[in-house]
């Protein structure tokens, strides 16, 4: 059974009169190239750092709200159950096949996006381009772990990596990692 059938079967995906609801949240299907162009245009207008902050923070805050409600409605208690459903939602939404690589006792999670259309359509880049999935990951895992966590993409298909990798962890851990990698990529 594919993910779409799983969501339909569990009655978490409904379509009626031009509205698509995923777990009672309205969603849209948007061509990936539109999102890529939007991000590129914002980078051209305000620079990588500011564009990243705007996309990342909006995606993180939206994911926190969405996931808190999702956890409450489904009465999830176990972090692994929450994270398992989160990867199904991200995958169904078309961001690529999301899988958890590791979760440590220090609330550090490493996730991998394979076959992600966003960086493939975005094109070659000298920095990671998955601003929105990084924000989704930070918000979703923050809600799952009930802690304020941040995320950082450490590998990206747009940079020539075979997959995209996002690390989620405590803010100070991610900030230190970000400083190191953004210096390496000449973003700061």
C-alpha cells in the first residue's frame, strides 16, 4: 500500500469541493518549480541569510503549530510513533523520501531526504537549498520532543551530494554547526 492510500484509509486525507485537508489542515499542491523560483527571487532580493531566516522560521513555526495539533488529536505519547507519522506526512507532501538515520539521547536527530524534487529542480548550488524542509524538521521534531530545537541541512543534492541530510538538535549545538558550515560555504 502506498502512502496516499494509507492516509486515505486512515481518514486523514480528505478532498471536497476544491479543498484538500490533511489531518484537518488545508493544504495545496504547488509545482515545485514555483517554490524554487520564489526562493531564488527572495535570495536575489534580500540575500541568502535573510531569505533562509524568513523561509526557515515560517516553516518551523507552522510545523510546530501543525504538529502540536496532530499529536493532540491522535493522542500520541511515544516519540517514535510521532516521528514515524511525520516522515509519512513529509514524504506524502512530495519533499522526497524522508527517513530518520539516528536519534541520540541528547535530542539530536539526523534525517535523510532521498529523491527530493526541490534541490533537483532548484539546480546546482554552492549551499544547501532546502530552507523549508529544514524549518519543517525543526518544528516537527520540536513538537515531537516537546523542546525548542533547531535544524540545519548539512548535505544537499543541489551541492552534488547523493541525498539531502538535516540535523535537528539543541539551539546551541545547531548554531555551532551552522557557523562552521556556513563559513565553509562562504555564506557568512
